[in-house]
């Protein structure tokens, strides 16, 4: 069986669990900022959420792929890249680091700088690949490259703060392998994982960023549940008696994890401890991403550029969808087969799915 089925996912409601009176909590707002790519959003969508902070603000950056020749500002946060056009705040990008697959430096032809080095950011979102190219218009300034690459590396190496992990190398000699700035608040034995009919005896380790369970007889049989991925925490009646049930967000797999305490009196203590820490974490979340600027010219608060919302009415037209501008061109050595186009009366290379001749003319 797969890792999902073997871990504390109490079989996606196979066990007849009846909610007890009260003892239920509403989930906090689900985090999308690092997990989605958004185009031309209302400026309110670009506001930093709780736990998100600005790392750098880089002026004079061109969105060479989608808005070649247009100057803008690139803000790097611990969760995403935000590019906003200097002409209109309605022309913008929000690129979550969880969607980024690679960050590289290549030569590019910019309308504002000519042939120059640019930051190529390859991404994947909803099974679609997007390519973003950012060119710094400030000569001999490597900040664009060094900051984005360093923050992306930090994001990639701190996933245990944000992602649910099954059967990970997180326990060594019955002790938790700690994350930076992680603090253990409670270690409670006699906790049964109800993923099988017999249950598995183990231990809870409750910290300021996650709840971890591991089996006594096999410490590699474990689950790490970040508070970021908890959707609800309840105490319910099950065929095993009173059970603690943790439901995770859709983005983490939508697991239902059931646990029983032995003795049962410990269950309320465990529930209260996890619930209180979850509430505190929801108010001041820790995403784990760290970055230190070596040479700081001034305080980040002074560098922050406040956004004001445009007081204008946006008229909808027949413009091309913004996302089509960022389709990767890679693999162009393999041309698509020619087909007859009745609109042009010519044989042309087959267009990409979702692209029309009219849309291509509107770009010109």
C-alpha cells in the first residue's frame, strides 16, 4: 500500500466517527500566496498576509517576457515574487515560490537595455508551465539575481515548516530532529494512531510549528503535521472511543488523522495543547524562510514602497489572456507541424492550444 494509506490518514472517513458536542474549531484562512500564480490582480491581492514579510524591493525591473519595454518594481517576500508595472498597478504578477521549479541567469534581448543578463524563472501551476523573465535596468547591479536565488533556496530547504510529511527522517533515537527556531512544548506517550484496525502505539511531540507522531516500535513510521496545513481539530466518538481527529487542508492532501490517548484522560490535555498552539500560530505564523542582507543601506521599513489603489474604472476589452504571454518557448528546435489556416489562407505552424490568430495579432 502507498505511504498515504499506511500513515495516520484514518481512511478518509471509513471509520464511523460521530462529532461530539462542541469541541470544534473553524479553520483559519488558507494560505495561497506561496502556492499560486496570479496575473493582473486587484492591488489588495498583493498585500502581505500574516507571517509574510518583505525581504527586498528592487526598482527598475522589466518584465521582459510579458511586458517587454515596461519598467516596474519587483518585491521579494518570504513567500513569493511580486512585480508591479510603474505605469499601472493593475498590471502585476504574483508568483508563489512553491510553483517555482528553477531560477537561472541567461542572456535576453530587452527593449530597455538591449542584450543583457536576465533572471529566468521557470514555474508550474495547475499542470501548466509558465516562464517569467525579469531584467534589471540598473547596470552592474546583481541584487536581482542574488536575492531571488538565495530566497528561493531558503524556501526549498525549509519545507517541513509548511508541508505535511509522511515517513520522513524526522526522528532520531526517539527524539525529534529540530528545525531552526523550533521549540518543543510537550512530549506525550501512549498515543495510538488509528490508521489501522489494531492501531499503532506511539508518541506525540508538540512544538511551536507542528505536531509530530511516531510509532514506538518503528520511528520511521511517522507523520509531521505543520499548523499551516491543519484545517480542523476535533474530539469525536469513534469505534475506538473518544478520538482526536485532525483534518488537513486540500493542498496537503485532505487527510483525516485519528489518534486515541491511553489513558483516555490525556486526550483533553492533548487536544487543548494542540488547539491553543494552532490558534497562536494562526495569528503569528512562521514559514521558516530566512534571508540576511549582507550590506544593508537602510532599514527595510524605510525601503518599503507603499501601494495606493488606482481610482479608475477598468474597461474589459478583447485583450489576450495575460497567462498566454508567459508560455515557455523552450524546445523550439522541434517545430510543430504545418496546417492550413482558413483565416489567413496559408499553411502555418499549428498554434498552441488555447491560442488564436486574432489573439496573436492583438499582441502585435
